[in-house]
C-alpha cells in the first residue's frame, strides 16, 4: 500500500482528482487530493505550498503527484519535507526562481501550441471544451464546467522558491493528445529542464479525469519499480 498526495493544477480544485482517488483507494492505497483556493487573490505560491505541506504531514513515504501548474508548488514542498517520489502530470515544469507568468514565453508554449493546433486543422482557441474537455465523456464535461474556478493573478508574478529538484525518483507523465501543452513541446521542455524522458499515455490535459485507471496503473508501476510502499 502506498500513500499519494495529489496537487491540482490552476484553479486548485481537488475534484479533478476524484476518479483517480477512487481508483487508487480501490487498489488499497491512500490518496489525498488537496484543494487549494487558487481563486483567492490573497493567496500565492507560498500558501499553496503550505496547504500541500499540511497534507503531506511529514510522512516521508508520501508519493507527491502534481498536475499542470501544480508543478510550481511541488518543488517548493519537496525542498521543505522529504517524500519518496515525485510524479508530474502534464506539468508546467519550472526552473528555480521562475514565475508562472514568465514560464509561457520562456518555454515557447504559445507559439508551439498555436503551431500544433494549425497542424491538426484546428483553430487555436482557448475555449475550455476544445482545449481541456475534448476527451471527456459529456457527463464529466458538464461536471467540470460546474466545478471550474479560475486562478487569481497573484501567483503568476511570484517566483518558484526552490533551489533544485529533489534527489528522489522523479517521473513525468504527458498526454499524447494534450492540446494546451502539445506532446512534442512537453517532451522538449522535460528533457531540457529535468534531463529525463517523459512517459506518454493516451489522453489530453486532464488525464486524471479521462484516464484514471491507466494513470493509476502508471503510478503503481513506478511504485513497484522504485520499491515504494508494500
């Protein structure tokens, strides 16, 4: 049995993890989905990290899983408490001191996303149905629309306060069909910034909603390979 703490992406809703939590619990694991009020302008990256630190609760056996912008919170957490493993899912992979606002142009994401959309014959829109929910069943799309809350501007100007990635097993999972962070873009950024090859699975940006069983399979594979849990 392993213990997972799940960090959400922009908006901070724990609901985005609910299917993965169910899947992991059904396999005998403990899974804690963190809810962060990222729509509150009074809160920033330090507050997000403090919320996750509370969930980790000093338990070094924790496997920390971070989605999208949650990758800015994860290394701030791992610099302050030991964990067994870090897994990033379709991440905004930062470098030390980078702000989420600078990340987009620093990585070339806007241009690469637009080029990928044109190559696929699609308009480069930020419509959430097209960009985020395209691979979800309609029942989940409606729930995601109702759950959605946008992040405040506050964290986008704040540096990611960490000095280096933790010396623990580090894995990255990227969605082959992610329209926000196209596959080739993610592969390049992860190679350049982490020096590792990300694992690719079917699905878009919200893999925990579109592919919870396969995502759980991947996490269990990492656990077995790295001898985490029992």
